[in-house]
């Protein structure tokens, strides 16, 4: 083989070209620094493992010591309970009866204990339910003392709650009585029964127009009842705007809760009866207009009969109201009218939120003004 000439072009040879490494790769660490880093990492791992093992051993030791302390404490408690049991078991029959428990506790605690409290202790610790304490059921005197103190605290708490409940019930009774006094829904007296009939003179006076045919008969002057009605009617009409005055007076007085309920009820019902008298007159007037427009002549006997029937119905209704009121019973059986009156009568249930003053009188809660309510709603928003 011939040797390669020094002047032969490189491209014509098969010798690979080794070029200098560029700066695109980091320089390699020296060998001694790499081995030192690996050695330190291994040492740190071993130290960490050793620390974990040491902590585990320390934790196990602490658990063992705690278990030993618990065992010692349990043994001490058991020994104390056994010594106390032997003291309490006077007759040495292997169990502590109720009387023995009472005597033993009173001797140890130097205080008298009620039999009821001892029974409560027996029920707590007598797990077998045989009415006596065996050794495995017996506890130390301190445990009995703590339980007695807990029972005493519980008894005081229940007593305080009972006292509060008693005061609350007494307050509710006083409040209910004050509400009844405020509404005056008591049994009416004889004078109140008599006064309760007077409001019905209002519809009677306005209803006399329907009795003009009966009251104007020839023998009407000999009837004392008719004479009395005539006098009352004259007095009633002598007052200017007597109808309006009577209406507003009855309406205002019926809103006074201090007046007996029977009187207030009759005032309201008298107003409703007087209003009801307007409708027959309205129907009679409309019927006359319709008949006149149709060219039909209504006989006078028909109108007279209608008036007599209305007046008779009014008298029967007022007689029922008067008799019922004299017996102290609300005349609440008039169709439609009585039910409407009942719905307007205030009841005790409506007086929620009131309070008592210093003299024990009921003070109703004032309704919230619209301005205050709107302000409260805005504050909430």
C-alpha cells in the first residue's frame, strides 16, 4: 500500500475529521467533585433514616410508659375501690346494699345524704340491676362524691328551670286575666243586661216608618205601648240629625273594650239592623219606579201589607234580642247580621304582644306606624 501524501486533499481521504466541541453543551464536572456530591447525598439519607428510627423508638417508649401509668392508675383505683368496698360492706356478704351505701357515704363524706339521692347513686352504678353493688360495680369515694355533686347541680338546674316555668305560667295567667279585664268579657250584671237592650231603640225608631199603618189605627191611642213609642219617637226626632248622632255614638262606644261585651255586641248589631232597614225601602222605591214606568198600578194594600210584614219582622227580631240579652246571652242567631257582628268583635287572641303595667293592667301593643315600618324595611335592606 502507498502512503497518503501530505498534499493530498482531505476530501479525497477516508479519515474522519474531529472538530472542537462548541459552547452549546455545559462543561462536564470534574470526577472528584461528582463523587463527593454522591457521597454526601448517601450520608444525608442514612442520617434521616436514623432520625426516623430514633423518633419511632421514642414514640413507642412513650406509649409504653403511658400504658404503664394508666395500668398503675387503674390498679390504684381498683385497690382504693376494693378498700372502700370492704369498709362499706358491713356484714361482709360480698355486696353493698342501699343502707350500707348510705351509712358508708355519710361516714366518709361527713354529711347527711337523703335516701332519694342514695337511690339515684345506686341506679347509676348498679349495672346488674340487683339492687346492690358488687365489687366490680363499686367505685372510689371520690367518684361517689363527684357523682353526688353532679346530681346536686342537676337538681339545682331543674329547680331553677321549674321556678322559671312557674313564673312564666303565673305571668301568662296574669296576662290572660288582664286581657279579659281589658276586654271586659265577664258575665254581665243585671244593670249591664238592662243597658244592653237600649241600643235596639235605634233601629226601632228608624223602623217605625214601616209600622205607620198599624200605629195609625183608630184604637192606637188606647194602647200604652204605642203611646210610649210615640213619646220616644218625638224625643228622637227632636234631636237634629238624630240618626247620624245615634249611629256615631253607638259605633264609638262599641269600640270601648272596658264596656261589657254583651253591650258592645248589641251596639254593633243595632247598627247593622238599622242599616238593613234601608234595603226594604230601597226595594220598595225601585219597585214603584219600575211599575210606574211600565204603566202598572200597584194596589195600596200591597204596600201596606209589605210595611206591616217588615214592621212585624223588626219587632220579632228586636224582641228576640231583648229577651236573649235579659238572660245574659248574646243574641247571635240573626242570619248574616250576627255573623258579621261577631267578626268585628275583638277577642283575647287578637291582643298579642301586649304587656302589663305596674298596676297589673293590660296595655295593648300599639300598631306600628307606616312611616316607622317603611324606615325599618329600608334599614333591613
